[in-house]
């Protein structure tokens, strides 16, 4: 039976990340809405409020509004992290990228606080879409 309700959920964001060792989900930041993370496989490293916390399979992390955080892959293998966040309408900025010494040491930080993603990610090359080719993705 096909789904007959709304096909989009504007109040909920869901992302699945596959991270190599040391690879961050993004840059150290805080949001005006809550976020949750579940490690589905492998090992990860949580940087939260200036502290490191190792994570392993089935560890769950809840980040209340305003929590400065980022997750990186850890261990020798890739890890898979499910991220779920509220996407409610709010007044003011979505959040912001925060300066953090620990995040900078891990390559997941900004040197100047900003809420502008273009400014925060300016040092990285633009993403490039490529077609999938059979056998191109790693096992």
C-alpha cells in the first residue's frame, strides 16, 4: 500500500554518514535545534564542549540546543553514524560554527566564529558530483 500522507517532513532532518578514520561529519558547531546521533557500526570520536568522548557501535548521543559538537570516524575501519535533528522554524540563526582548540587539532574546526557555511567551509574544495560506476565504491 503506497504512503498517502505528506512525503516530506520539514521538522525532521535525517542523515546517514560513513566516515573513515579521522574524517569528520562536518565542522564543530552548535544548532538552535536539538540533534541526536547513533553509531551503527565501527568507532567514532565525539568532540563536545571542548572534550573528547570515544564512541562505539550502539552508542547514542543527544545534543541539546546550543551544544557545541562534531563527530569524527575513529579506529582502523569506517564507521556509520545516523544523525537525526529537529528542523523547526526558529527566529535568529540556525546555529553557528564555533572556535575550539580541540576541533582545530582534529581538522574539524574554524578559526573564526561564524554562522555562514560558505565562510566556514571556504578552505575546502567544492564538492563534485560523479556518476556511480559498478565497482567504484569500496567494499
